[in-house]
C-alpha cells in the first residue's frame, strides 16, 4: 500500500505551516503519521531492489527536516535559559495553540510533544544504573507529564520567596522548570543517586542556579525551607505517612501548599490539616493549602 504514504507526503509538502517553530504539536503528529504510514509499505526480500526506495527516501528526508526544526527550537530555548531569558518563550509552548488548549488538556498520564520539548531542552542523559528497582513502598519512577508541569506553574503563581520541593524528583523535570520559568527556588529530593547526578548536570548546563538536588530518603531530608511540596505518588504506605507527618509539622509553624498527582491524592485528601478547592482526583494535579488545627 503505497498510496497512504504518498498522499500524506503530498499533504505535508503542500502545507508547510508545520515549519513554524511554535508548531511543535503539528510536527510531532506529522512524524507519527509518517512513521505509521511507512509500516504499511510492503517488505522486500533480502537483496531485492526495493521499488519503494524513492518514496522511503522522500519520507525520511521530510522526517529529518521536521526533527531539525525541533532541534533548532530546543537549542534556542537552551540559550535563552542560560541567559536568564527563557521563561516567557518556554511557557508559550503550553499556550497559543502549541500546548494546552484548556484546563482539561492537563488530565491523564500519557506523554506528548511537550515531554519531547522538555527532554530536548534539558538534555537528560540515560542513567548509568540499569534496571533501577524501587525499594519497598517506593513507586517505580515515571516523570511527571510535561503538560501537568506547565499547568502547575500557571496555577501556583510562585514568587522569589517560594521554594518548591519535589519529593521523588527523578531526573528533575519539575525543579528545573520551576527554576527556569519562575522567580522561585526549587529542590529535588531523590533517593536514586544516578538520577540526582543527571538532574544536577542539566541544571549546571542551563545555569539554573535556583534548582538544587539532594540524594536522600524523603523521610530524612531537610524540608524546612519548603513553601510548596510536590508529590507524584513517589511512595506509599508508611513512607508516605511519615512524610505527611513531617509536612504537617512544618505547617504548624507557617502556611504551606502541597501538590499531589496520582494515587497519593486519595490519601492526602483525608488529611484534616489540608484543604483544596480542586476536585481531588488522581489524573490532574491537586493543590492543597494548609490550615490551622482549629480550622481542620
């Protein structure tokens, strides 16, 4: 079936609007469509001349063009972040039709073109430790989908007096975005040393001095400077209980906010010292504020 790929390539070549730097979503969709269409080309026997080679060359050339545009975008954004001027441009990719169209677009745990954007800008390296296994009551690491991070930053209105602490920070997506796109400081607390080193290298490479990372068990880490605490269900059971008790102790001294995503939200919803105006569901970040004991 050559027809679908020919038709798709002709469509993309006729309408080059996807070449505009901001059209990340369209380029991601085009790359996916080309890849799927190429799967339907008939296979040829070893050593045979492929009658579809010219079509394949044309498709691969277009793929390379799409990817080159994205790499140029990532490079420009990295330079902007290094100079301290990257926040506005980076955040624009989650608006103006390039990212989130509405609050409902932040639902769910799937990944999309915005995750490719963050990976391209932050240049995460594969961890040296293969097959990292979580300890008991620790949840296997998955990064927060980028659209949730953009959504969270838009809702928190962080200022220079804030420090966001990401408990179970992994490769550092959330602390890096906070340091790059807001005046706040950020701290990633992560148990796996290989992830911490990758996050630190990303921060150094982009001059994000307001992002710090520590290798520590969240139960033993110094969380006292935090004003906002983020949990993408990094742990469960007694570990989560211990961390929530620590956060409640901090909240007795001053107001804090706790942000949750995933299954831990149902546990946090039962905490009498936290309140939220958000629907306490697991597929979108919920922002909680601490209240005094007599209000709880």
